[in-house]
C-alpha cells in the first residue's frame, strides 16, 4: 500500500495543504462566536473541506498548519502572551474510538508547541451529568466537563476544531473557572451566523455549496 501525500482540502497529490487551499485560508477572522470563542476561519468552502479532510489525511502536518492559523489570530488580538497552558475539550469516548484519535488534542498539542507553553489534559467529560440530574434541554445543549484541581489563576487556552453554538467550549470554560483558572477559547473554524450568512456575497455562497 502506498501512502501518497494529498491535499486535505482538494485531494490534489503533493503537499498536505496545497498552495491554492493555503491561500483560501487567508482572510479576515470571523466575528467571535458566542462565549467569546476566537476562530481562525469561517467553516465554509475550502476551509470546511480542509477541516473535514483533516480526519483522513496527513493529520500531523495539517494539525500544525491549522494550529498556526489559531496562533496567528491570537497574535492579531495580542492574546498570545496571555496563555500559561493549552488544553482541549475531550471528545466522547465513542467518537474517539470511531476516529482513532481526538482532533482537539492534536490541535492543542500543536498550538502549545507553537506558543512554547505546556499542553495538559485538564478536562474530563462529566459522566455523572450525562444521564441523570440534567433536563432534556441541558443535555441537548452539549456536554459538561470537570476540570483538574489546582488551577488557581492559571490562564488556560482551550482549543477545538469547529465551533457552532460555542456550548462545548463554554462548558469547558465554566469547568476551568470552577477551579479558579482563566479560560481563553479558540477554534479553527466557526459555522457562520445565520443572520450573517444571508448577506454574504453570492460568490461565497457558490464556493460553500460547491464544497
Ligand atoms: Zn488543495
């Protein structure tokens, strides 16, 4: 079996992310999502293809590139020095088993390396909350987490791949806050706000639907 390097975005043989796809990732940052999540790119068009392709191809190289996009946004917002530690919101055991890895963890490790700070697993899914003690609405709102103790005053950057409602990262921030940590939240891509999606130029619509 030959493992040929192909672009995560368009499947072209060659680099893990081809030049065309790299350029497609450059652009203004999306507006911060609910819960104040900083995201690098909108989850549309090529960016969407790359994030989806990341699961299947060149994980390490693509993680590094996507981590770089997050770090660049942090530098733009001058937040890159306000991070003592990087972590991720762990995915469910089921999803991890299906994929064989946790995308959030790969990303967190790559971001931490680029920022020169440690990466630690600080969060666990709150299993007790998943079945009992929560209303149906709360369950639908996303997972809850428990953070490791001893984080008083520690500035923690929590990263994730795609942010939609921000409820997962928001829950991560709440759990870290319970331990006295100060959380900063970032994602590679954010799904566009529906109200904004209605006014994006036609060309962007075409690119998104072609993806
Ligand atoms: Zn490409």
